[in-house]
């Protein structure tokens, strides 16, 4: 597809978000925070040299749970996130603000 056709199909971020309600923006922010958490867990696991299988054994969770949490396809429980973090020598801190 050439640039002219692509430009006709594209919109700016401002145009995209123009009709978002305050509730829509809250949902997006919550999703961004969750995504940041799972990406951080995945990077931490990698930096420690752990495979998903190793983290699975250390956290006593099925490897498929680790995969689903890291991909964002599973809405993990706090208990699951704490088990993953604890197995890597970290803690999860929750705050109500």
C-alpha cells in the first residue's frame, strides 16, 4: 500500500482519543498499569536467567500460567503475581491512592 492510501486510512492520536469519556480513559490507564506490571515481571525473569519452566517450579505455578500472565492474556490474581515475584526475590506492592 502506498503512503497516500495509508494516510487516508490513518488518523492522529488526538483524533483517535477525541471521543473517549473519562471512564474510557480510566480503563485505558488501568490496562496500561497492568501491562507495565507483566512486562516488568517478564523482563525481571529474563534478567535473572530464569526460563518460564524454572519460574514455574520456583513459584509452584503451572508454566502455562506464567505464559498467560506474561503475555497479558490472563488476568492474574494478586496471589499469582506475589508467587511469581517472590520466586524472583521481589515483592509486589499495592497502594490505594
